[in-house]
C-alpha cells in the first residue's frame, strides 16, 4: 500500500496550483488521469481541478465553479483542507468486502476505467468525519516525475474528537490492515493529547491519529475550526532539509517558531551526534532534531509551517530521515505540540 494522491478542496484551485509551484517547487501536471468520481473531472463544469506533483507526491486541488459543486458543499461545512486520501492497494475486492462487513459506508462501489492502456479498478469508502479514502488497484504504473525538492509523503496526521481514538485505530486495523507502531501521551502545563501511530502492513503508509487530552488542547482547537475530524498535517520528505528550508524561507514561507532553549537542552542529551557547525545550521533554520541514544546516527529532522489556509487547521511538515531513522521521536513530537500551543496562546491574546 502506498499513498497515490491527496485531494484538497480549496476556494481557488488555480491559485493554489500556482502556490505549490512557486513556493514548494512542485510541477503542474496536465495529463494525470484520476478515477472519474466523485467529480467527472474532465467534463463537469461545476468544478475546477488542478494537479501538482513533486517526486512521487501528487496533490489534487479542486475548487467550485458553481454552487452545485461537491466542493462547494464541503466548503459550506469545513475550511479548505484534505477531503480524500487515495491509496494504491493490491486486493481491492478484499478491502471492500472487509469494509462492508465492518459496516463502513461504501461511497463508490468497485468500478473500472482505462487510460493509456492501463486497466484500473477503484472504490471509495467513508473514513473519519468528512474524510474519505479512494482505493486504487492498477496493473501498470505510470512513471514518477523526476525527484524535485520534495520527494515523497512521509506520513499523514488525522485528528479525531475525544473518545474516538480507539475506534479510529480499530477502523484502520480492521479495514485497511494498519498496525499500531507507537503511542504518545503528551501533557504540558496547559494542555495535552493522546496519539497512536498506525502503519500499513508493508510499511509504505504511516498515519498518526491524535485526540485531545484536555478541552483546551490545540487538537481540540483544530476540531473546532475544522468542524470535526480531519487531516491536520502532511509530512513531505526532503533529501537535504537544510537546503530545502533555506530555499523555502527565501520564498517567504512562514514556519512555527522554535525557542533557543530547545537547542540548549538538545545538545546536553547523552550521545548528541551533531557537530557544533551542524547544530548551528539547524538552529539558524529552526529545524527540530531527534535521535535514539542507542542509535544516534539515525537522525530525524523536522520543521512545520504555519497553517497555510489562514485558519488554525492544516499545515505542512518537512522531514528528513538520516540513516534509515524510523518512527517518531517523543522529543520532536512534544516540541511540535508545544510550538502549536504557543501559537494557540498568541491567538487567544489577539
């Protein structure tokens, strides 16, 4: 299983296409064939759809042209954000049968289409909140575009309301055969969250699922502004995060602020593996660093943007995994939570 594409519903698809191209270095794609639902992308006049790619990352951007567009209906209930995450799968019949037996809502029964001689089957199931999952089984794959600044999707994070974490974990276990990988319980002086990291059996998809641990948690703030469960952020991989972030900062992409105390504490950790010049460069770019003391060479580098759609909902993470670093470090997980919490407190004072 892999992530085939992520579908954003936005207010102006062409403007966001241009933003992805000019700010994040994506390429606009004109010949990308999508399953012909929930919109007839080629023929319907009520929706504008654009596609951008970078490496194996594919984002579909749709906006309404008329009030009867499904995108318009989505935006009447939610801010712009992720409406669908599509997975490539090996046995679509088996997954749909499991989904049906488990009681999941089938939004689109298995259908098929041909494009450039490629035979593809697809289905669509309702997930959490207004999120859906498109499942695609194809017997020939089109080649990826040449790798660019960003090369693939590392993970996607789902936020769910209080009390729904266990149900969401079970749903992904029963229907998509995801397995639990890690658990986190983060508590600061002000708020907290509970998180379970799920991973597909083949390891190709990582899905952390969060729920608020307190009523004032930034997870709860997301749920309030999003009007329900949804995708909070997507992590995009870079092979050289320092160069990538330096480039993005030159294009005025805003990031969450990391306090200097984070780095002063970091260098005191046993086994800290970076040289003074390396940590100076990471400090300058405000990139988070995590490692395990038993394997300090496997570094996890992460940084997070401010919310991109204006409201405190969806944002991007950029990540570099050095020397096959796996999973997620609790230090970075906590640092992210605290960074978002600081922004939340700023908004409360405005």
